[in-house]
């Protein structure tokens, strides 16, 4: 276990990859079920193609998302969470629930 408050802790890099809004939304969207690219883009409303592609690439590189290429022309590509990704998404889901419940109050309290 590292000390995430220490500047050289490797966990900080992991936190950086998971803390972005797109990573959290993509992971939790995939927690429900495997999805194709266009399905993810529809579920995660507002994400650009560039951001979705970069997010999926990063999550794959870190072992959190699996990409499966199927047969057909064009080939079908499906994304799913790995076991490691499932743990991360399950930990992030309560944070999203808390945000949903409290977002209105938080934004109402913002000062100019």
C-alpha cells in the first residue's frame, strides 16, 4: 500500500486515470453490461468521439476495460469491464449516487 498523499506514490497515477468524469462514467456504464462503442456514446451523453476513444484506450491500457473484436464486416467491437475494472466501477458507483442526490444543492450553493 502506498501513501497517496506522497508526491511519488504510484497510486496517484491511478487516481488520475480514474478521477476524470469520462473514466468514471464509462466504467460505471460498462458495469451494467458490455457495450459497443456507439452504445457507450449514447449512454454517456455529451462525450465526444475523441474523448471516448481516448478514455477507452486509457482504461484498456490500465487493465480496467477489455476490448473484444467479433466477426462480421465491419467487425463488431464490444467493451466490457475486467475484474479489476469491476472493482473500480463498483467503488465509484456510490460516488455517482451521492452526486446525483446532492448535485442540485451543491450547485445552488455556488457563489459567484
